[in-house]
C-alpha cells in the first residue's frame, strides 16, 4: 500500500495465525488520515487464512522463514521504505491520525521512540483494571528497578502499545534482538534510550483482551506483573516465555 504524497511512515505487522483479528486491523490502518506510506505484513508461517486476508486487503505480504516477533519485525524493517517505523500487533487498533501523531512526536530529535496508552478490550467489555496496571507498569517498572534510567527518560513499552521510532535510530541500536522469545520490546526501549528519551504518548490504542479471556483477570494480572518484575530483576526472557503462552 504505497502512493505518492503519503507520509513517510511504514507500518509493520508481524503475524502468525491471526485470521481472527487481522482483517479488522487492516481495515483500521487503511482508513488512516493521512495514510501511511505502506503497510507490511510479515508472516511467520500461518496455517490459517492470515496471508489471504492480507493479500485481499491490498497490503504487502512477506513470508518469513522463522517465526518470532523480533525476527519478523526486523525483516519488515529491512523491507520498509519509510523514514519512520511503526510496529503494530495484528489485534490492535490505532487512532485515525496515527501518521500525524508519529510525525509530530518524532520531529523532536530528543525522542528516540514512543508508544501509546493501551486499552485492553473485548467484544462486550473493557478491561479497565488490566489496562491501568499496564499503564502503571510503563512508569513504575523503570522507576523502581532502573531509577537512574527513568530520570533519563526511560519508559518501558510493550508491543501492544504500538511502538514508533525513526528507521535510522532503529538500526543504529541494532533493531530488535532476535534471540529474545519475549520482551524484545522492553529490550529495544533500553537500547533506544542511548539515542534519546522514550515517550508515552497520551493517546489510546485498543488491544484484544484474548489472553485475559483465556486466563481470567486475576491470573492475567499476576502473569503480567510477574513477567515485568522478574525481567526487571534480571531473569532471562527464555524462561519467562513459559509464562506467556501463545493465544490466538
């Protein structure tokens, strides 16, 4: 999805069996005003209708030999033509003025990366408690566990917060760490901080509550807190991945 005169934002969506969510997300990004330069779906080997849905929506689809969000998002970034990159989960909806927001925020060279407030929602409910917990975690995790970095501008962002950055900055810090099976987003925040502050944009994106539906609110809160705390205390991401099962 490219065109002349479009803003220089490339939207990269890693997918793996996302047929249930992808159509709505692509309809959302196709309605952006102004439009993005391009939308790239990087698929990790889906065995459902994910690729067909993306192709029917008219977006670029790139098969990736290995599944894994970090691997797929790096692959998308290598294909991207935009000077700005946006990493979007297949089950997340963004503001209609996403492109203008990204351009405005990243005009400030003191900001290396940014993300949004994630509101977790389902068909008939909004998960206010979990959403508030995740918002607090963005501030409290670095404040409590990396206070010296917090005052330098670290905010801990996760993938469902829709991360944006300049392409040049992304590659200056090495992109996502492909060895990480989880928390590749938090790791990127730590490395982006070497280039500038991480900003939490005071706008909302809406993410699927499918994990909360499966786990229940109490278990979900415990898992989210445990993963953030243990990672902050230095536990490697590999064992933490066992707590965070794939749910489609």
